């Protein structure tokens, strides 16, 4: 066989000179080759003829291979070139000489140590994240396809089965499972068409299991039996092969090997973070404890990237498997671990009243989640845990943080409270307690039902709560004068709401008021017909300042000057009615949409009439996506245009090349929300968002918001706001002193900036392509009608009526073509401006002209910074607060 292979080695394929054979499989052969043009040595993978392949086999192979070549990441084998040399399909790949994970396992006696396996998995997971971000799937991950460099860095290889997870015209057929049976996910084994990245995550979980135990969890005597085990058997207990694995590694295996993909780890980014946490936990358990770092007077463990070892160990200890430890050594480590936990538990601070607990972290210091849970358990903190704050504690940040990680339930006059340790707190001795709402716009008196309160106690409670505006002067005396209230709760103060005002411009027709005037009714994202009135021009409406119950003024935002050209989008035209008022009309049938920047347009849309969930088909489109319900966990929406969600956005993967509009809340979750243009949210946000600009009418709590433009938020508590432009909030921080960071004029990290640029460029290309397609169709139609008109003109038997009708149709088509040509010119100008903006974004530095403004109050614990200036940490409340560099 070796002689036969050698005899068949060609001298060259295309511009590649063949040196020798590296390997051969059922579908291809890999050569070591020299690129004659660039002079570099590559691994040249040649696809062998496939019996029964469809006619367009080569075309589709090249298309999918070029998609794989678009991935450029240090943890993925680089594809330099793809081509067809005289009918021979080939891929020129990066040559890696360190072997693969399967060969490494063989050299280690069949399995790897926990640390070695996690290090290999970390690199493979990072490569899978790059594949996911490219919108592709690998479909054949296994130890033999995880290559290692000479330095031990893992790289995903063999992208021969890679394809877009949304490509319906794929190389393989639906119902035909492709890949290696022992490492397939259940849905891949069934031959399902709607595979996503969770299938590759399952394969990585099988690879980790194999590296730790020596064999895939579902391996059987033949491929058919293996597929049967993948589909029907439970995941075998790893403890039977490896009894000393860390808890984080066990959780990682459980999360990747879930048979139900809705319960599996949802994304490669989450997988990377969990692998890193498992490595951090393993390091903390196998090495000496790290030194402590001072942070605002407190000491915290320097874990993660900031950890320093007090006693470096020899490199041979790093490679020692966990399972080789003796029983006595494990007992000593357990004793030392308990002592360390008791020491770390002293870093958890609990308020004297027991109603809140917090922890201080130095810059670039974080806790692995598993370690933090053990520390809290040792400290006795078990009630009212703030999971969003706990998540923040697991992230490395370049600043000092004070995170409120637990909140107790305060006692009331007739109800016990519970502190953060889970202990009961006796009811309040007084008759009344004043409770202020989270938005500071309402205050309630809580008292024993059916009793009267003492007047002096009520006034003292008002002073302690700081309520001084909007007090109900008629209702307040009833607390002590009667009659007694059986509810035990009465509203005693209300703030006056701020009215933001409306700039001059077009207003979408309202459902009730417009009906009373006899006009057509239009709602946001409603279907409209051609010629329907969409909006009328209205002059500016001045805003009105508000006041919260603490007597703090809420100033309305500044109004922008109207630009009618920017308000009229595609599918609309401007006309005047009999009174001379400008009206916006629908120039075609479709859906009416008002975008985040105020532009009104009529568009086509992909409509989901109800909720969009994990069982719904993944949406990949260039049209606007309209979801009239909620987007549930596990759903996937990817549009180069806008995404409009009329309900809540839960932990789902959503990417919008244009804007994202959410009428409800953006709930907590691991999937970051990405929008190239802007995000507008009517409710609250509790998840990482990366976008161009952001407006949130509700609260942002304990999450990271990254925007290349401006950020406008009603209330932000915990976490961070990072804006390339200005930051405007009403309330910043809270009265508990939790660290809340606001960074204005700050260039986002290169990865975040690249993501925004990527989705923006996708939108630009889509708009240009659609405009040119419309213009091309109009040109074709005009050309055809002109040819028919010429035939009629040359005919000896012509009908004047037919000629006149044909001429009218030609004139109409020509007018349509000129209109499309004008639209195409407008798109070209707009795209040129957008491309210039993206180019400026790529090279933009820090913006020292930015402004940070908390119009009502910025509480102590707020950290504000503009550009590269020194951050300002507030030590006392500031009402209002404004920061700019002079």
C-alpha cells in the first residue's frame, strides 16, 4: 500500500510542489507541499473522488471550504488557499508538527492528566468560538482533529465537514449523519438539519471525556452500535475511570454532555469561561495559595490572571495526574483548603444589621465561581444572594470594585425579617416603616393592619427615609387620626414624573386619536398598504422637569434639531394635505417601522406571530425580524437588518446588523446581545450588550454595556457602562455603595469594536446588494419593454391602442427605473458615509470631549472616567453630577 501511494504522488498540484505524503483517509489525502509563489511549506489536503457525488459537488465543496478559509484564529488551523487544479480539489493548510491530542494520549499511556486535558480543551474551545462567530459548524471534533503545536498550543483541524449552520444548500444531505460516530451529538446522529454550535460543544465534551478516561463515553464494537449508544444510553459516570476530578471539571463534563441540547452549554464563549474556571480551580487546589492583594483596606485572594504563587513548583509537578496523589497528601490538602477558606471568609463583609454583605476586589482580581461559593458557604452567607453580582465577581476588571453580593429581607412592624445568614430578625418595634420604591418616585407607609400609628413616629420615619416631596398632606394624617386601614400599607408620597418632550418631526399616527379624526390607524410594525398615511408633521413639544420623593429634580433630555431627510426612509414619500401640513405616505405595501434614530420606513419583515423559542427554526435573514411575543432561551436570531421584539428577550443568541428594539426587558444570561447600529429597550437590562448606541428606559443592573457611541440609561446599579461617546443617566449607583462604573469617551476593547464593525459592514453590504438588485430588475424590465415596443413599431400590422398601452407601460417602467436609480444613488452616498464612519471607528482614540452626567444623583461608589484621565471615585453622594475634562 505504501508503495502504491508513493507511486501515485504527483509532482505538483497547482502552484504547490509535492514533497511527501503526510496521511490518507477515506475522502482525502494530505501532502507536505511547497508553495512555489510564497515559498512556505503547507499541508495540502486533496479531496479524492466521491462515488455518487452530485453534479455540483465541486462547486459546493469550494464554497464551503472558502467559508472555512475566512476563519483566522490562533486556535484554528489556518486555511491559506482553496482551489481546483484540473479537477483536483485542494485546500492549502497551515502545517503543524506537534501531533494531535490522540497521539499525545497514546504517549501518556492512553489518557491525559486533568490539567493537560483542560489545557488542550481550552485551546480547542477558543478555536470553536472563532468558528461560531464566523457562523460555521465543525461537525467532526475529536482528539485526532485537535492538533498541537511544538509549544503545546491546541488548534482545531480537519475542517473538511465545516459548513454554515444556516446553509440549506449544504454538501451533505438531510438525514445523513456526517462525522465520527463516537463523538457525535444525538441530534447529529439523527441526521437533523438544524444543527448549531451546541452539537460541536457535545463533541468537545466527548473529547474531554476520552482524554481523561482513555475512550469516548459511547464507544461500542461497531459504528452502528456506537450511534445507538449515542442516541439511547445515559452518559457513563466519569468517576469510575477518574475518581479525583475537580468539581468544576465534573460540572464542565455534565454541561457539555447533556443529551437534551436545550440544557447543554449554549455557546462557545460560555464554554471557554467554564474551562478557564476549571483550570483556575485546579490551580488553586494543586498549588500553594496565592498571596493577598490590598483593595480599599481589605485583602482579597489574587486569583485568575493576577494570582502569584508564593512557592513555585517544579514543572514535573504541573504534569502530575491528580489520580496519583496519595491518601495522606489529599488529607493534608483538604485540611489546608479548609484553613484557607476560613481565612478568605473574613474578606466577606456583613453590615451590622445583617441585611447586606459585600466583598471588595482589587484591579484584575476575581474569584472562580466554585471558590466564591465555598467562601460564602464558609462565611455563612446563604440568603438573598445577588447572582448578577456574583457573576461580576468572577470577571477580571481593571479597577477596584465593591460588590454587594447578598441582601436580606428587612423586618416590618408585623413581619420578621431575614438577614444574609438566613437568621430571623424580630419585627420592628415601632408602629410604622417608610419604604421608598426603587425608582424613588413613590413612598409607602407599612404598619400593623387595623391599628393607628403614633404621629411622632410617622414624622421621624419620614425624616429617616428622606421623603420630603409629593407628600399626601390629606392622606398622611389618616395614619394617626383614622379610620384604621386594614391593608397595613398606604401610599404617602408620589413624585412628579418627568415629561421628556418631543422634538419637531413626523409622529406615527396614534390608534385612538387618529381614528377620532377619521384617518387611517397605524401602529408600530403594523402592515400598511400603498398610499396609506403613516405620520404627520408636528412641531416641538417642550418637556417638563420632574421631582422624586427625595426632592431631587429630574431634568428632561435636550431635544435635537429635526432633519426631515433623515426621518424619511425607504418606501415612504412626503406630501402635503389641504392645510399644508406635511404627511408621510406609504409608497408601497409592507410593515411600517420607526427605527431607533427616528427614521420611518416601510419594509418587508420576517414575522414571528408569537414567542420564538428553542424549538423554533433559527432565523438567518437580511430582512427585518419582527417577534410579536418573547424571545425565549435557546432561540437564535441573526439579521443583517433590524430586530424588533415586542416582548422580553431572554437568554437567547440575538445579533442585529441594524438596530435592536425590545419593548420589554433584556433578561440575564450568558449570550451577549450584539447590534451594529443601536439598541433601544423599554424595560430593564441584566445582560452584556455590545452595540453602536444604547437607550434604556428602565434600569441596567450588574452587567456590562459596551457602546461605540452614546449611552442613555434611566438607572444603572453595579456593573459598568463603557461608551465611546457620552453617558447620560438619571440615577447612578445605589444607597448601598455598590461599585458602578461609567467610562465615557473610552475606546471599547478591540474585540468588541471589531464585532460592532463586523455587523455594520454586513448591513452595508446587504443594503448595497439589495439596492443594486432592485436597479438591475428595473433595467431588465425597461429593456424588455423597449424591445417589445420596437417590434410593434416595425410591425406592418400595428394597433394604435396596443401601441399606446405599450408606450404607457414603458413610460411607467422607465419612471420606476429612474426612481430606483435615485434610491441606489442615495444608498451609495449613505454607504460611503457609513464606511467613513467605520474607518474612523477603527482608528479612533480616546475621546476627551465626552461628558458623563447623572441628572438626578450619583451615589457613593460610582467610578467615573473620561478618556485616559484618572478615574474619579465618589466618596459621597452627588446630586446632580456632571463630569467633563477642562
